[in-house]
């Protein structure tokens, strides 16, 4: 399987990247993690011939703004969107006139599934748990082709992040704060807290993403964050737009 990072910024687009989105490609389906403006690049790597599953961590704009671009795609086997309770109301407001093309007018079928109550049978295992943030956020644990991928974004340290990350093959973690920076009123990870989570959880690989655009204004700052993370967890990497990895 291959993971491609389409957007790696938090908050807004800059020269360092688009807002957050990642693609997990398998032989049978394509899985998309969040829908920031990185989603607009999806057709470079996804031809629409396989079922597409999109998981939204929450509804902050940097995680859903790319939904405006859904019209450009041709998902011949349809799109299923997974998100927290209230997703139908939120998405049928946001992805609708007068803002953009309504979901029911797209040239392919779109299904919305509200987690955890409506979780359908899937061709892979998926578990979601609430994380700690200013608004409700879901973390995600996927079991695909014998590998476990965990996605934790927009969260501070919490028990559910550790539960999801336990012994994962890959932890994709946000890194919004700079090294040493903390803000209890705006829970996010810095490179130390993300690396400690990876270490305590016993994961094999850690990739930092969702670098806050105002704090990580240059790629050099991401490199500095990576140095800090690797001192705690050597198996760390810092994502950038277009980065690809095999698992």
C-alpha cells in the first residue's frame, strides 16, 4: 500500500503546502484522510476506478474546504464520506448552494455515514474515537492489508490518542505547535508530544503533518521540528506535499 500526502498545512495554504489531506492507496480501494485543499490534487493519483472512502476528522475549514472541488472528480464506484454525528446537516449545508455544487448534483453517488452509530460493513477495519480539541474531533485507526494506520489530528494529549495508536505500523500525527509550545485552550501537538505518543504507543513509524501555517512558515521550521521529534522517536518523518511512502 502507498500513502501520499496531498496537503500538509494546518489553517491555510502557503508556499509550504495546501491544507491537510492524505491518500491511502490499496489494490481494492482508495482511502482519503481529511479534505483540505490538498484534496484538489486527488485526481493525480486516483483515477476513480475503485471505491473511494473519505474520512473527515472534524468540520474546521482547513479539513473540509477541499470539498468544494468534488465536482472535478469522476468516482465511478461512488464516494462514501465518514464523519462524526451531525455530518449530514453540516455537509448538506456547506457542500450546497449558494456555496458550491450540492452533493446530490455531483456526477457520481455520494453517501454520508455518521460515526460511530452508522458504521457499515467495510472491506477493512475502521475504528474511531473522540480526541481532545476546541470542537469535537475523531481520531481514526485503520487495518488494511495486514497493516495498521492511525490518523490523529487537531488534538492534545489524551487517552484515546494513545489507545488508537497502540502498536500501529504508521501513526500520522498533527504537529501544529512549535517545539516547547503549549496552549491548553487550543489543544494541539508539538513535535515532542507527537514523538512521545509514538514512543509510548510502540508504533513503527511516525509522520508529522498538519503544520500550522502561521508557526511553520518555512520548510526549515519543519526540519527543526523533525530533529526534535527524532531525538525522542528516531522513526519520525516530516510530511510535505507530494511525499509518498510505502507500507
